[in-house]
C-alpha cells in the first residue's frame, strides 16, 4: 500500500515539475498547510492520530482537504 502511494506521489510531483507555474506554488503552500494542521491537531485536539508515512503523504498531497479527510475518518472510527 505504501509503495503504491509513493509511486502515485512521484508521478504527481514529476507531472507538476514539468508543468510548473503558479499551480506548483499553490500546491506547495496547500501541502505545508495540511502538514501543519496535522501536527497542530495532534498537539491540541486529539493525540492518537498516527503520524506515519501514509498520513503525512495524504496531508502533503491533499493539503487542507487531506487533513479534513483524516480527521473525519479518525473521529468516525473508520481509519487512523
């Protein structure tokens, strides 16, 4: 599972690097925001969301939406 996520991540990064432009800058800011929200959530809201390769990749690729998906799945008890 982690290998498949890594392959998708590498493909997305290569696609964005070849495309460039302001879209890449917005994606980087969105990914950093998602990672910061993940760490802040673990500090203040709930302490049992694991910070592993999968959750970091979801937050880095998905940004705010990825963080929100992780948080909702965690609060519903579905995953994470």
